[in-house]
C-alpha cells in the first residue's frame, strides 16, 4: 500500500475509533473491545487499532486518546470535536467558525482541511491549546457541502481541461475530463459541477453543466454572477408548465368569496420600468368624515399552493434578484408580470389591510382579508411626484391627502425612535448591450416615502394583529422581520469616529442613540462624508432577519413587524399571507420549528441576493472605469484594511483600492481602532472619510477589481 493510502486508511480508522468511544459514553476500552465494536476481527486491523491507540496516547504528542490503566484507553476529551463552517483565507488555510457561538474560531492548516471548501459544514477535531497560541484543529468529516457548482473560465489542452473558478475562496482548480466538456470552448465562462474528489487527489473532478458564453460579454458575466451565488438561470419545465394551467379570467365564484373594492378609487405607484406591481392603494372619504385607505397586495397564495413545484421553486429561490441591468424573478413571468401583477384597468385578486383613519392618521378600525380590486391608474414615482409638486392633476385630491397622512405617520415613527438612513443609491445608464455610459444617484422624494409609509403601516399592523393574540401554548406561530438593537461596543466606536467630524452621538439609551443618529443623518445630508458615515452607521447596526421568535425592530422602533407587502418578490411574505389567512379562518397555531427553518433559509437567500446585486454593481463600476485608466479623480476614503484603503470617487461613486504597497513614501500600517492607515516614520495619517486625489491604475473585469494610486 502506498504511503498516501496508508495515511488515508489510518486517518479514517482513527476517526472510527473516536466514534466508538463517543457512542459508548467514553468508557475505558482496550484495543480488542474497540475492534469487536467495529466488527474488525482480522489480525491486521486489530494491530492497526492497537498501534493507533498507543501512538495517539503518548504524552507530549497532542494525541486524541489517553491511557487510563494498562492497555485501556479513553478519548482525551469528548468536546474535542466541534461542528462549524469553513472560512477560507487567501493562503489556503482556514478558520472554522463553530455553531456554538461561545466557542473560539479554530485555525486549520492547509494540509488539515481534508478537501473541505469555503462555507462547508464540517466536523473538526481540536487540539489542546498551547499557551499563547490560538486553538487549532483538523477536519475529520465534511457534513454538508455549501456548494458543488462553480462558475469560472475553462482552459482546454489536448489531454484534459480544468476550471479556474471566479470565486476567490475556491483555491482548487477543478479537473474536467474532455468527455465532460458539454460543448465548451477554450476560454469560455462555464458552470462546472463537481462529480467526485478522489481521496488522494489535490483537485476535484467535474463536468461542464452549462456554457455561459464568451468571457467579458454582458449576458455571460451577469449570468455568471447569478450562478456563482447559487441562483438558477431558468425555471424548471414543470414549473413553467404549472403556470400555463391558470385561467386568465378570475372565476366569478372566487370574486363572490371576497370583499369587492373594484368601484373604489385605486392606483399603483412604482418605478417607471417596473413590470411587477405588488401593491396598490385605494382611497375614499367616508360619510363620517374619516378616510378608508386600503393597502392591497397581490394575492400570490391563490396561485402558489403549498408543496406544488411552483411553491418549492419559489421557496428555494427565496427572493427576486435585482442586478444592475435585469431582474431575476422569484416567480415565473406569467405570474410576476401578469396574473399577480396589479396592472391598471384589470380585475385582480389581492390580500388587503384596510384602515379607517381620522384626519390625524389615527386608526379607528382595521380589517384584513382577501379582496378583488381594479386599479384605475398606474403612476410612476416621477408622475406622482409631479402631481404632489404642482398640487394638481389626475387623482391630485387623493394623492395630496395620502401624502399629508404619510407625513404624520413618518413624524410619529421618528418620535418613537425610528432611525432615518438615507443612503445614496447609484444607478447606471446603460446602452442596448448593457455597457455603462454614465452614473446617476437615484433620488428619494415624497412619492417614494408616501408608498413606503403605508407599506410600513400594513406590515406593522398585520404583525401586531397576530403577535398580540394568545399566550403560552396558544401563542400563534408567525413570521416576523426583526432587527436587534446595536451592540454597545459597535455603536460606541461609531460615536467616537463621528466625533472627529464634529458630530455628537448620545449612547445613554437606545432611544437617545436613535434620536442623535437621526440628527446626524439630517446634518450630513449633501456633505462629502454622508456616504461614509451612513454606511459605517449601518455597519454598526445588527442585521435584520426573518424569525418566528418575536422581538422588536430597532431601526423602525416597532414592537411588532413583518413583511406582508411584496409576495411577488419575497417568499417570507408568501408565508405571512398563508399564516394570516389560516388564523383569520380560526386555524390552530402551526409548527414553529418548521417555520423557523424556513425563516433561516429566507434570511440566507436574502443575503445571497444582496451579495449578487453588489457583485453586479462592482462589475459595472469596473466596466465604467475600464476606459478611464490614467484619469485622476477626487475621492473619499470609504474603508481601511491591513492591505490597503478603499476610496469612493465623489463624482461617480465607483469604489476601488489603493494598495499599501503602492504608497511608497513610508511604511504604512493599519490602525484598526481609529479607522486609519498611519506611516510608521513620518506619522502621516489616512483616515476613513478623508478626501484624497487618486488615479485609476488598473481595472480587472474578471475579478471585478479597480486599483487606484494616490496622486500627491
């Protein structure tokens, strides 16, 4: 047997022996008892077990076993095994982040990764920690692969081919036999699926699953980003087929089962290029002088039934993905842009939250249920804004009154401690081939905020309606959108940084923190430091997630909050519609554990979608600056790391990096606490938020990277 095979055999056998001790409650056993429990009676196996137990129990060797009495052994510590996720580093080593949050991260040397890849869920054997050293270990089992498909560039030679993955954390090229090329040509972008990974091989083996196309072409690169983050490029045939079974007309008996809003003034307000209209607003004045305002949401659950292929696909996707130049919908086009979309001048099924309000935006009565609506007008944000500005035009009475009520709701929200984060959203002007011609900042005005405030109202009141019902065992399982208060240390360090710009943050209480953050956001609007301070403030906040465990939403200052208003593009809203309907029909509380797992998946997919969207922006920024290598710009330092500083160009918001090795007037090091890079001899300081002049040095489209150099 070769040395490699012998080592692999010993490694597996050692793991099997450890499992025996774990299963038997770590009772002392001799090698014969271990062999019997493993059903290994041949002399060679028994001898190998004896040798492993002896060698691994010698003192000073950091082995797994301990000899308690002559010839009898136990595992040194049962907690020597930790389960966690792999976080790869650029040098091929990794850290395993344990699932038990109280455990420290474990360092894994490259040779001890045992074919584990970034984000895999693994079982790790940890060594006794030596004084002053970090905890180390080795992977003993891969419990769950994070992914088996990778996008990248295929390189073909006469005998074989291999894939160089786009993912920088995939450090192994994937070997592709010529028979598995699936028509791919040398240098093309492809998706490769790993089929096997031989025990003694450095590289996994795979086959080309999908040819994306010519490297550098817009469609190829956008599809590569989607595939890289695990989003499918098309709907399965059975899902598309299911959508063809739905009739175009609404059955009359279905209309009869619903509250009819078709004769009440109703309209939608959306981006000019939108095709899926999730939400509509109806408005009428009641005889008592109050207003009835309906927030009508597409009734996706009428079409998407549990356990159907359509439902399973929507759940897997979790969300629609909005790349720079396209939308990858959660639901097929027949639903997202047609049957479920609340298009003007067509009857549509909806699920509604209807509020009777007085002139001061106080809710007098509310009602939730299934409805049928007929939208009278489809406004773009720009059209609605023009009517608000000019105070005249189609449906101006309704729009102006809704806007007045929205202002009251907004003011009330901020008074209760909500935080107003107005980040600048950058958009690209693209030609017909997707090439960026220019950059502009998207404006958020009253028309956007009006819609947002009524959607927030519906989300909050739906969550309160269910959340406040029942106690103990009769408590109703529901899907909430929660946002924890920020970690004290994070907010304190942000306050310290903001003070350098002359802004004071009061951190005495959550309410005071929120109030002073709002004052800060007002004061920095339009300043050059707005983006840096806003993004740093957001980073110091906890991340919002979906969960069945009710906690409040800190950023909005709501005790109860959910997502009810976008079921065409978010799966949690589909869950919320189903649960609301179930409880309105006096249904019993549902299984919380099952829904919590669905919430976890939804939160993960939301993060993946955000990462994919960011990657597409990075690609377009690189493409936009590709023709401007050598040009100089004014920028703001937007991030600092041990290898360089990120700079955001003021005029076009494109972000790149100035590498420390390219700053040659001194040796610079990171001062993490003060968000700065400091010269060790001359003490020159570059700090987050500082204005610098840069030159575009290099653009790498494939890596979506932009390199700058400083212009002194």
